[in-house]
C-alpha cells in the first residue's frame, strides 16, 4: 500500500487502526487520496506473516448510497451469533473538520472470512451526532461481550449523547447525555 505522504490538513493515513480477537490488524484512511485506491476504505493484515500485502476488507461499494466515504474510526467485534462485525464511523467533513449534512453514520458490516476471500455484508446504520468536529474527536471501542462503546465530541450546551453503548445485537441500550 502506498500511503499518502502529503496533505494540507493531515487527513490521510493510515488514520485509524484496530485489532480483532484473532489478531488481525485493520487499517483505514480518513480520506481517499490519489495515492490510495478509490474504492478501498479499510484493509487488514495479520502480524504472523508481515510479508503478505494488506487485504481489502471494506470497499466504498459496500457502503449504502448517500453516505460519504471518509472513515473516522473503526472497530471489530463479534455479535450475539459470534459473527465478526466491522463498525465504521463514516461521513464527510470540510477541510476544517466540520461535518457535512450526510455525516456521522455508524455503519456495521458482517465480515465472513471463512473462505479464500473476505465477504462483507452491510447490516445497519446508526445516526450519530452531526453538528461538530467528528473527524478526530469521536471514537469507538469494543467491549468484552461483542458490545461497543461510542464517545462523541459535541458542542457545549448541546443535548446530544456524548457516550453510547451498543449491545452485541447492534442496538443502542445506553446514552449519556450532555448536561
């Protein structure tokens, strides 16, 4: 992979990294660039064989239409059926990092890597807070039972949630609101 080495706003990657329970390392760029193939959003590798190229995992063609192609954060966990789930916060931002109108989507995808290639299936989208700096300040972290935590940056005085818990069925079951 040829990573972009020049950017006026430091938005090219590798931008975010995460691991799964099998030791795979997932890497994404925040913004597609001339140095990064247009359709690939997330790649992965296994540290046991560093001579192999990174595999393409999530492609722009897997993402529902109308959702921008920037990847702000990623996490991989397992759902209640023990399937791997790739979570990706997707959206677009201006050069100043402010979200555009179609931003702030937490999309989940089922990963099937049991064969010779990775198959990925779109599962669902959860809308996130969309009126602030999501680019750098929102993060997602897997829990211990296939669940997920999302911390969202938000403007002061805004009643949107700052912390959410998503259970292993992919549903929000807790929100901590800003006061």
